[in-house]
C-alpha cells in the first residue's frame, strides 16, 4: 500500500506513536507463577495446577521466548518504518508481563504522545485474541486518564487475511513442502496440518461481530488453511490435503474446546498410512511457548513415537514480507483516521475485518468490561 500523504514522514498522521501490544511472558523462574496468576486471574485455578503448567517454562530455564521475539519484531518494525521515511516512535506493552500496557501508555504520556495506533500480536478475532487486549487497553487508559492527560488509542484491524500475514504463511509452507519432497518424501504420504491455539467452543461461537453468526475464529483459520493448501498445490503441482488442528487446550475436561488436538490427529493419520506431517503454526505470530513446547516438544515426541516424520514450518516472526505488511496496515489505519478511503487488501477473501469493533463483537462471557477501539 502506498502512503497517500504527500510527505512520507507524515503518512502516519494523526498518530504520534505506534504501540506493539503482546501477551508477554516470564523472563526468569521467579516470574513464572506470578505471570500464570495474571493470565488466569478470575478463573479460580489453584497454585498447584499453575505450578504444573509452570513446568513447561522451567524446561526452558523459566524464561519465555516471547519477549525476545517482541524485541526482534520492534527492531524489524523500526527498520521498515525508517526505510519508508516514517520516524514515528515505537512503544511496547504486554497484557501479562513487564513492560505492561500501563507502562507503555505512561511512557507515551511522559513523551508527549497523545494518539497511538496499536499492533496486537494476534491476527484473528476472538475474545482472547482481540477483545481481551482491548479491555487491557481500556483499563490502562483509565489509570493514565487519572493524571489528567489523555492518550487516545486506536488499533489496526485483525489481519489474518492481510497479504503480509497470509501470503507469508503460504510461502513458508510451500518452501517446507518443496524441501521435504526434494528429500524424497512421497506426496501420497504427506499431510499438511495447520495448527492454532484451541479455545473454548463457547468463545468460538461468540467470536466476531454480534450481528453475525459467530465462529469467526474457527472460520478465519479454516479459510486460511484452505487458501494455504491451495497455494502449495498450485505452486508445486501437487494434490496434498491440508487440515486445521489445535493445540494448547486447557480448562476442565467437562468444558468443550475446539478439536482435533494435533497429537490425536497425528495418531489417526499414522494409522491411515501417512508418513510425513508438515506442521504449520498459522495461528501464531512467533515461536512462543505454545509453539516450542506444545509443538516442538510434545508434538515432536508424539511424531517420534508414531514413526512419523515431522517437519515444522516457521512462524512469520520477523519475515520481511510480514513486517512490511504490518506497516501497510498502520498506514491503512492512519488513512482511515484521517477520513480518507484506504485500500483494504486481503487474501484469501475480499472482506476485511473492521479496525473499530462492532457492538457485541467477541464478548467477555464472564461479564462485561469496558474496551477501547470499539463501539461498545
């Protein structure tokens, strides 16, 4: 997308800051339990159970990789903004770990920043992947507002079907399949498993604008799964099957979550004669804990036990095409804020999610909380 402003350095007007907003993670063993308490606040999960989950982090020294990945993404965004002549400052906040969202808004306030545009490190629509970040922004904004200096906050739209994200995933999967076939894998024995974080089915059923049928989270993933599979086959002249699977289920066994689980599906595929699984984490922006533990540790162990060859596709991370796409989305949102008519490129479908969420979009099923960047 080409900036519509005649001066590149003003193309992000009216914004005077860009906020990268992420999930956050512990930076050391002493932070693991407090971090997990914040993540699960209000759900009544005892510390004994949190300690069990914390063992996943302690396998990696008690440190999540997500913060370092966010630092790398900030550097990549800075380089791309500078390349385009956009000097707008970057800030960073997390929902569950330092630097917190409140820290970022106070940094903006202290630096004289009065209107921010936010990039959330989640591409899809659901309560946990969109509205919960909006609630976090609202809570931090309310605290900053007590100082009497307002910092207005907008966000870019969910970007699961923006070319910067979607086509990057398609290219990465295509490259992985090309390499595995070159290494001698027979196409008839290959299955593409495109994986994302499972969520409760009730959360999925209410995801998306309130006036739509719901299930936006699973529908968006299913569309990208189909598009990536079609792109792989068209590019390589194959006829592979691709399907959506899930990881990281939690919660009581009585609560339905999205299925099939990646490990269960691999067991079924092995019984059907599949020999190679290409595992593509399209639901994630970077290789954080759900990727390095649930996929690179648990799923890898499952594949080894089943005698499957497992090829894990990279996440989009700091891929230049993805980073460039995020800057395109920032420019698109700035044009929208100026009252211009920005382009809304998307793939694999022509309809883009709005940057200002509709009333009832992705509700909090535990009770209403104020949220920014929406009309409710």
